[in-house]
C-alpha cells in the first residue's frame, strides 16, 4: 500500500512539473518575472508593492467579517448574556465533572 501512495505522489509531482514547463504563461511567479522580459519594469514593481500592501488588509477584513457573520447567524436565544449566578452554576457543574473552567495560575 505504501508503494502505491509513493507512486501516485510521484506521478502528481511529475504532472505538476510538466504542466508548469508546458504552460509558462500559467506559471507567473511575480509581476517582475512576468513583465521583466519587457520594458515594463516600473509597473511590475508598482503592482507587486500594491499587492503586498493590500493583501494583509483583505485578510484581516475577511477574518473579522467571518466572525461577525458567525455571531449574527446564532439565534438570539443563544446570544443572550448569562448572569453571574448562571455562570457560577455552569462552573460548578464543570468542576464536578473535572473540567477546568479557568487556565492554571502561574506564580
């Protein structure tokens, strides 16, 4: 069975290499490599800088939008705030089961 996995992995790697070598227009590593062969160096660098500046913000906005959407999808009954007594009861139930309710304190 191990030989079959190794053979299929090797076949996938070979196929990927042939695909990249066979279609170099699909393998644009960066704008500099793509446009570096022409006289368009300035636009290639400008595009790569803009891309690197925008991606972190897009990732952060996507992450927080995901959190907001997940929060809003919960029914209102599940989103209610628990009182101190309710939290105490939950903590006591967990303590009886041996489930820690707080991280350990380090001195």
